C-alpha cells in the first residue's frame, strides 16, 4: 500500500487565476505522475514528475499551462495556470512503486473554475 | 498507442447478485491493475494482475495475457460496491498507466 496526501482537497477558483496543488508521498522508491479526470470521464495522464529536472508531458499538455515541480523524491506540485471553466476537473497525484510496479493514487483535488 | 476497452460501460445489479467486468487491451502488457473509484472520487487499488488469477474476499480477477484480456468478478454484490471500476495497463516497466473508460456499477438494495 501507499500513503499519498494532496492539498487542497477541493477549490473553487475564478477564471484567469492559477492554483497550485501539492502532493506528498511516503516512499522514495517511486515515480510520480499527475492525472486529470474531467467530469464523467476516465483518467488522462498529464505528465511524469521527474526529480530535479523538467517534467515529461503527454501530448496535449504543455508546461506553460501545467507547470510541475518535484524538488525531492517525495514531494511534487502541479499548477493549473490561467484557468478557464474547461479546467474544472479532478486532479490526481499518483506514485508507482518501482519494486512492485504497483501504482497508487492520492485522494484528488476537485477543482471548479467559474 | 495501446488501446484499453472495458465492458459493459454501465451495470445495474440487485444486492447479492454476481457480475463480471471485462477489460480488453490491444497489445502485450507487463502491468495491469484494476481500480475502484468510489462515489467520493477516491481510487482504490483492487488488483495488480498482469497475468494469472488472484482473489481478495468477494472479488477476484483473472488476466489471460496471451489473449489480451482481463476479467474482474464481483460476487454477492453489496451497495458499497457501487462506483466506477477502471482497468489500466502499461507495456513497459515503470511506464505510464493507460486507463480504460471504466464500468459504472450501481448496486441497488
């Protein structure tokens, strides 16, 4: 199992503003990922958070919109920049245990943009 | 890229009934996981099962890697089983998990 915490758990934001989501995991033997889940949809990978270097983004996601930091092995942040109502989603942090190859998810951040 | 298809897309059961959820994938995988997303949005790991069969209480799963499918069995369903069940795969060690569209299960009392 794994212990992953995220904050905030939810937020309501105005369009044009930015929100930074924090994620803390309990293991150093891990990869970290950020996913988005739009309403009624499945999970889509935004990026892999790399420790000490730039994140690896998936097609359709760019650093200017979703800057990611991972200053150490157990902590990462995702910023949703210049938000619009289309950014209203659940954002989930995830860790993959490199020994067992099992992936776990945090509780998510439910974001509403007005 | 690899495609993951889940069926059925939704399912309504009476409490106590059994069900089988299916996950088909289009290429060889070395990681397959089943998750349950509860009504509050939390994703719970059910099984890590790239091949073979596992059981955990009323739930069991079987993956036939050579035929590129996995099945999740729920027996004696309870209302707390309601939610969305996701299958996710990756095809390389440490690689990204690709999710299916999910099966939404509703168990009625």
